[in-house]
């Protein structure tokens, strides 16, 4: 296994302290949870950068990176949804998780049977990921930041959900054109 693959595995391992610490719902544990989440989020950039720079890109590494990203976002969002018990969080979380499951399934199909260029990440996909990471970060510490901050974090979460659905539409459009 390569260094980038170990970084992806570490990102998966960081999900556990993020969830555990956020469950205590006190200022110190919430800030620590945010700290671990930021490390995990930044590792997404680092593993890909190292793999490209050292020319150690592998199919296993790509799969681990994809799985680590989806697990980090989906599990932490589901946990936040549970902790906050708000329909304003639940609906965008369901939109995001559904999109991630659909995209992962379609990507898997195209990577095995069709043209691998069709599974490349788009700029909209990167923007969606950035908004997801920002909204999760904000929600992890929203209890310490006041009502306005919480409301803004909900708006960012909804924005990331809409970009998630829009990027799904873009991917599906591209894939459907290439099927015919």
C-alpha cells in the first residue's frame, strides 16, 4: 500500500473521534471534533496531491480515497442530524447522502464497464465537497457560536445539498449522453 492509501485509511479512522467527541456536546469536545474533522478534510487534498506528485496513483488508492470521502461526509452528517434533531438538517442530509450513494453506484459501473473518463470529478463536484466540508465544520461548533451562526450553517448545508443535487444532474446528463 502507498502513503496516500494510508492517509485515506487515517481519514476513515478519524470519523470515530469526530463522532465520539461531538456526542459530548460541550465546547472543548466540539472544538476537538472540529479539529479532527478539519484534519480529515485536509487529508483529502493531501493524499491526492502526494499520489500525483510521487506518481503512486493506484486503483486501490482511488477507491480508498472515494470511500473515505463518502464515509466522512455521510457518517458525520447523519450523526449531526441525529444530534440536532431538526428537519432543517435532516432533509438536506438525506439529499446529500442519497446523491452520494447514487453517484458512487454509477461511478462504480462506469469504472468497471465503460470509459473511465466519465468518472472524473467536475468543478461543480469540488465546489459541492467544499460546501459540505464548510457546513459540517460550522455545524460541529454551532452550539458555541450562537443562533445566527447556527442559522448560517443551515443555509450553507442547504446550499451544499442543492449543489449536490445539481452535480448529480450534471453527472447523469454526461453519462446518459455517453450511453447512447
